[in-house]
């Protein structure tokens, strides 16, 4: 069966950068699968997810392949792209207030894409809007309301309903709960997960919150400086991190089961896009780095005895115990 999303060797260059901002991303999302993409600010999570809809900054150039339902997005013409964005894949952004025009009624916002891009008759589009509002727990009256009349949590539900309007195979959610309070966050995450199951979509969930990634995802990709540092099933990866960056991220994440534990910030800064990189991009901040790390880019290698895992670290095998220990006891 084809994967819902397949990204192979995606490289993305931006004008003025000394190195590719995405340096060879390989990532898949299967049908009905929830995949989390995690990493620090600036690692390239949003650009990766935006590439799937080809929503890229001006002057960006790409290499590699991004396929949704087997169709290559990077070579689509305008008509195919419209079809992709209306019916095949949809994006939910971080801040619903910034993504929804405050001067238009919710009903118009929800039905616009179907009416304009798919020639759906207004009545049919309205009926679909009512069904999708119901699916996200909102009543029909919301259709006639304006964004300013709704809370942030309700507006994010409207965004989710809007993403479902075209019956997509894939939903891309880029930090969809960051602008919400904690209780509403949990509700929205639970809702996304229910809807994924009910409508059979794949979900790519972008977040810097490892707790959230662990709670919602089947598989995880950990991203650092435009590369995948490590990937694998969520439980295995968080229990037994194999990349020093993953272990450091876990140590800097608050844990409910170890409230007294100290949070260790990761020392140093991610490399700037003005710097060229040789070797492992994490080497400058890595407590285990050796000469080889500064000189040679570590390839992605399987983890012995652990299916479906890949890690890009020269010393991953020797560090296994130390990394797992540091994640469990801090
Ligand atoms: N439109 C743009 N023009 C120039 N540089 C950009 C643009 N968008 C992103 N970048 C740069 O590309 C890199 C990756 O950005 P991206 O937004 O994908 O990061 P991210 O992982 O989503 O971070 P965050 O957690 O802050 O959202 C960053 O260094 C960013 O400054
Ligand atoms: Mg982002």
C-alpha cells in the first residue's frame, strides 16, 4: 500500500543561506498513522511540513521528492496543486486568529475553498460545513458568527473543521495547540486523534513538546539543523533514545512522573544558516563528540535489535546505556 506521505531526500535552499535549510529529509506517514516531528526552534519542522503543500518562502529551491497519495507535489502544475490543497492534504496552523480573516463569517471561511476550487454548490458546501462543525463539537450557529466572537479553543476547532472540509487523506498540524491554554490543548489533541481515526486520515503533528509527541504519535522523527537525527516508534525512542540530541531534549522536558527532577537546558545554540557545516550538525553541543564527529557526517543507520529505528550518530551503539539512563533518571 502507498504511504499517505512520502518524503525522500528533500533538500531545500533559501536565498542567502550558506547551507541547505533542509539537508536530505526522509519521512513517511502511513494511512491512519500519527507521526510527530519534533525539534528545537529553527530546526526546519515548519518548512518540512509546508513543503508538503508547497507553501514555501520566495526564492526557495528544492531537490528530492515529496509525494502525497503517490503524487509528486514538487512537480505539480497549478491545477493539481489546487486539487492537492483542497482535497488531498490540509494544514492546521499554530495561531488560528492569524489564519482566519476576522471580518468574515465562519461559514464563509469554511466553505470558501470548496466553492471556489471545487465548484461545489453553496448549499452542499454549507451542509458539509455543518457536519464538520458537528464533528469538532461545535453547533450550526457558529456558521453565522465572526472569529472575534469565539474563544481561541473554539477557533482552533473551526480550523480543524476547515481542514476536514475537503475530506483530505493527510492533515498537517503545525504546533496546533501552542497558542491554547493547557486544558484546551489536551482537548484539541484528543479531538485530532479521534478525527484521524474516524475519517481515516494520516496526521503529521509538528511540535517542540516531547510530552505531547509521546502522547499522540505512533512514530517520531527528531529533527536537528535540517536533518533527521533519529526516528522510530514513539515508545522505543523515548524510552531508549539513541541520539545524544534526543536524550538532551528529553532531559530538558518537564515530566509529570518526576516533578522534582531538574531540567537540563541544552548548552549552546543550534548552528546558524550562515554557517556551513561539516560533520555532525550536533557535534559542537554534544558532550560525547569526538574528532570523527567534527569531520564526518554520520549516516542514518539501523539500531541493532530495534525494528523501524534509524539514528545518525557515530557513537550511538557505544552510548546506548548512557543515553537510556540519562533519559530515565533525570
Ligand atoms: N521565509 C523564510 N525566509 C528566510 N528564512 C526562513 C524562512 N522560513 C524559515 N526560515 C529559516 O529556516 C529555518 C527553519 O525554519 P522553520 O520555520 O522550519 O523552523 P521550525 O523548526 O518550525 O521552528 P519553530 O519551532 O520556531 O517553529 C530557520 O533558521 C528559519 O530562520
Ligand atoms: Mg515552526
